[in-house]
C-alpha cells in the first residue's frame, strides 16, 4: 500500500493575498515615475511687438529747449530664437528695433510737413538664457536675461526730402519674465515684461552741423512690454 506523506502543504489563509500578487503590487509601486517631457532639442521662433519707456535725458533736454516733446517712449518690434537644452534652461538670441520720434510743434503759421522731425532708434542684438521654473501643458512662465551690442544707435533729423544722421554702437542688457499660452505643441502666444539698460555715448553731429556742441548721449534705459506669436519645432510634448 502506498504511504501518504504525513506533512501537509501550507496554504495561504483565507482573506490574505497570495504572495504572487503581493510581489506584483510591490513592483507596481516601485516602478519609476515618468517625468514630464523635457522638451530637449526643441526650437522656438518668436516675433514680438510692443512699446517701451526711455530715460533719454541728455538728448531730451535740448529737444525740450527748442519746443519739442521729449523722446521718452516708442514702438518696438523684433524676433527671437530659442533652443531648449534641458527641462529647466534654454539659450536665446534676439534682434529688436527700439526708439521713437519727436515731430515739429504745432504752429498755426506752418504748412503740413514743414519743420524738422527728430528720430532716435537702436537695434539691440542680444544673446541670453531663459529659465523655465513653472509650466503645464498650455500655460508656461519663463524668466530671461541677456546682453549684447546695441547696433546702429542713430539720431536723425529730417525736413522735407532732406535727412542727416549720425550713428554709434552702444551696450544693452535686460531681464524679465514671460507668460505663454500654448494652443498646441507647435503654436503659442506670449507676453513679456522687461527692464533694461541701453545706451550709446557721444553721437556726433558736429561735423555735419558745424556746431561743436552737437554731440549727445542716447539712453533707452527703462521698461518695455512685448507680445507676439511663437512657433515650436522638434517638440516632444504630447
């Protein structure tokens, strides 16, 4: 007669999960949490429009002296290109046109188009960094800073079909914050607020006018607000 083993097999008591399911549940809890997309390698092309205020004291005091309004604000526009190097950081390059003009004072005895119009403009070429401290699928907040030369900083005066101008290269740096709404992985709109230091020294009109005192410093130091569309390429966002 075949003998049965006297050792009974152990079984899991009723009401407890079997070891195999416990292991699977532990593996599930220990799985790596997938991070949000890093956007690394993403390229952003942006266009901006807006306006700024300027501390243009040196040139403005002579404008006011001859009856003109000061050039202390103006329209600005430009474009930018960003390259995302990590979840938190991008490198940025931008080119802008900033400045304003002073038109002849109202004079009942003058005809339209008469008088001298003064214009002060500059073209900052900026290289900088953009930080990405907070973002979601549609809304992002960035901080940025950059510096570079302010090219073609120009004072010009025009009357009728005649214009003279003088140029100088200046220095430029700025910092600010950008809010962005992303309609899709490729299309967004942004608004930026920034503070900047921008100036060019010793713009010389003396040789053209024969006046040895016709030399001015120009300053676009102040604040600005920009807005505009953005297009993204190479995005990994879902």
